[in-house]
């Protein structure tokens, strides 16, 4: 079977070059037409699955959040009522504050740890470096559920966390039951699960910085801090923006760790936005579904706009390209 | 850069410290599996068990619920991974190498889900699968997550960078696009397939909230459901829970160790975009 389907009558007097050009044009046209059917068949499974399990549910969520439904009566359009209920629910605002506090703990700390680790790994010999690279990745493959349970064990009254602070003469802490400590305590496993990938991404970006930059810096007598401050950090700006935004959007959506470790307690101090939404969905009060959907869509908007603000803020200072 | 012996020693000590502290929670989990009920929470802290008693590990690998969940989840994860690679690589190939009408529209359609937070669709996805009578089936665990914008995007980046010459030669020799995809592109896709296959396997193996919402049938209960609900269902038997957790973490760590070279480089590709 030939792809070249050139049925046009080519005048005998046309030059060889002309004939070639014609044939090429015909071939390209043929491909384009044939590709339509092939391409549609190739993207069809993905498009159909996304339509059923992503796009339709999203549209349905938008629709439901504006309707009051019950089993016996047709759905009633209530406009933005559910959004108003959510926005006037103090628990929603509380959960948003919890979520933002959690992000404010996890994202900057995670970035600093990743930066320190990546700078350190960069100085190591290849063998040791590759062992550490795999090591930092290991926490990332452990399930949140397992990590949550491990840390609940660590935080038990007679657990090692209390043994450890005891070394410094601090009396035992009720890690997951003390309202002022529970959220940072939940953030620790969150950090542990997340720092590895940021470290590897930062390390890859650092290795892309030409070594001549560092050589000239050391010729000029720059010390380690100056090199970090004036060469490494400015050149990593784009990577930091990327990591900060993805880290923020992921951490604001965290709910598995508090769900398993504290169920949102004590006194809702670890009730993250998504946990609030899941709890409202499972609530047996009428219209719980519409209410929780309105909350989920509002969170979607909040996530999007804050990501945009972070993006604008960090990239307002013009990025330096290596 | 020349290093003094002192600097070398300091960085070696630091490397060991980092290694130990990163892996500590995992080691603690494995150790707790060997400890008795009171020993596991004994203060002062003692890392190694008094005696290496495999009682908890023995008990958990003879626990029907646990073993069934491990097997069912493993089968599900393998099927999920293969389907995901198939569906997403086909679309990735089409977007990378073919020209077709409304390509731009379909591209936006397929990539938009990357920016939709999970919670915005989780609840109505549940309503959808309930209406499709998919609750408590194998299909509900596998099918809804198969199409992945991230996997597709990653594979497309790979196919874009693939040189055009071989493909053109094959076209002139009369191969069609399917043959080119199956005979030329798939065999070359080992590296991205390993990376995205691992990501898919991990996503399935570690998932908790979706099975909790959709599965109540004990024959289909997933491993993270068993371990996530362990304390509320069986109380604080820490030794047994940690033994089960250690075994449940093994497939993911083994995958990482086998494919470490691909995965560490894969992070690099994903980070650069």
C-alpha cells in the first residue's frame, strides 16, 4: 500500500523538479486527509473518558451547585444561594485559614529544605550523590495513608517524638490533641512526603547552571553565600516560581493526612478546606451535595486566583535567563 | 574543586545523617512490626526490638482481609497502568506527530483537566459512577482515572523530540500511522513508559478516598482502605498495623529501586516542562 496517491496527469514537458514538487504536495494533502480519521481514532479513548469522568462531572457540579434537588420534586433553580450559604458559613472561612496556614508552613519550609539538600548533593561525588537522590525520592512513593499512621505512632504519648523533646528537658506534648500544635504536627509528614521531588527538580536546575559562572565568581573571590545569593538563587527563580505554585496548590488541597491523623480536630484546628468539603458531602442534612459542591467550586476559584497572585508576585522581578 | 580531608569527612558525616533521618520513619515502621504491644510504645526509645519476633508479620500475611486486598489491589494497579499507558500514549502520539482538524480545540480539551482540582470533580464523579451502576465493581476503580492529562503531556513531550526522519522513511515505504506507532514509537518509549507507568501504579496503589467512596464490597476492598481504616476497625494494634504497612509499602519502594535511573531523570523532564 502506497502513501503516495498522485493521480494527477502530469504534463510530459514539466521538469523533474516540478513533478517532484507536485508529488510532494499531493502526498502531504493525502496524509492530512488520512490523518483526520486516524488521529480521531487515536484520541477518541482519551477524549471520551475525559468527557465522562472529568468534563461532565465538572459541568454537573456547576449545575448542581445552583439547584436544590430532592427525590420527589424536579430540581429548583436557586441561583447563587448555596454559594451565599458557603460564604456565610464561618466553618468554611475557618477551613480556608487552616489550609492557608498549612501551606504557609509546608511550602516555604519544603523549599528551604530542598534548596539546602540540593546544594549539598551537588557537591558530592557521583556515587554518593546518586544514593542520596534515590533516598530523597523514597518518601514520595510511600502512601499518605501509611505515612499518616506512622506519624500517629510517632506522636503517641509514649512515642519517640516525646522521647526526643524530653532530651531537651521539655515535658511530653499531646502532639495531635493540643490545638496550638496539631496543625504543625500534621504538616511534618506532609513535608516528609513532599520535599524529595522539589529537591530533585532544584538539583537538576542547579546542574544546568554553567560551571563557568561559578569559576569566574570564585576568581573574583566570592564566598559560598555570595555565590548562592548572586548566582544560584537568581538563576533558579523560574524553578522556584514553578515549585512554589505547584506546592501551594497541592498543599491547600491536602486532606488525607488530617483525615487519618486527627479527623480535623482538635476543635477543627486541622480542618483543611477539602476535609470540610468531604465532611459536608457526607453530612446527612438536606442539600448537603449542592452545598459541598458550591464550596468545592469556590475553592477552585480561590486556588486559581492565589496561584495567579503568587505567579505575578514572584515573576514581577524579571527572571534572569542562564 | 579540591576538597580538604576535613571537608570530605564533614560531608560524609552529613550525607550519612541525611540518609538516616530521611529513612527514619520507614525504618521505624519496619521495626515496630517486630515489636510486641507494650514494647512498641516503650519509653525510653529503643530502635531495635528486644527479640526479632516475626509474630506480627506472620499474623498479617495470614490475615484474609489483608492478603485479599493486596492481591486485588495489585491486579487492579497492573491493569490500570497498562490501560493508562495505552490510552494516553495513543493520544500523545496523535498530538505530537499528526495534523488534523480542530487539533487546537482537542488539545485544550485534553490538557484542561490538569488545572481542575480533584475535589471539584470528585463528588460529582461519584454521582456519575453511581448512576452508571459502577459502584462496587472493578471498573469503577480503574476506568475513571485511566485518561490522564499529565501522562499524555509527558509522553507527548517525548514524542515531539523524536526525530522525524525514521517516520518519514516508514511513510514512504508504505507504512500507515498505526504501524508507525506500534512498530517504531512504542518500542522506543521504554524510558517515558517506565516513568509514567510507575507514576500510574503508585497513584492506583496509594489511592484511598476514591475506593472509600465507591467500594463497600469486601472482595474488592483496596489495600489502603484496609490500612487507613485499621485503627478504627481493629483498635491500636500498632505492631500488626506497622507490619501490614511495611508489606504494603514494599511494592512501591521496590518499583522505585528497580527503575531509579529512569525515575530520577524523569523528574528532571517533568520539572523543566
